[in-house]
């Protein structure tokens, strides 16, 4: 019997930034073992890379839109 795939969660920049902030607060609290600290550091780094890719893609879209605006003939 085939299993149904779960729908992919919608990624959200703001919620990812909140996750990064939560990890940072937890790391700053000093209540983590060194092993957990390194693990959470890697998780936060992955989130940051994803956010950076998102912002880079959006910047390119904005720049392209601006180019199209300046290429429009004057009326």
C-alpha cells in the first residue's frame, strides 16, 4: 500500500530568524552541554545559510524588476 506524502511545510524567513534567535538565547544561557552547544550552532548556521540564499534570490528579483522599470519607454 503506497504511503501518502505529507505536504511540504511552507518556509518562512521571519520564523526561521526567530528560530535562530531562540537558539542564540539558549546558547547564551549557559544551560547546554558542550556537545549540544555545537549541535545547535550547526543548526543555526544552516538556518543562516538558508536565510542568506533567500535574501540573495529576492535581491536579484528586485534588481531585475528595477531594470525592467528603467527599460520601459517614457509615455
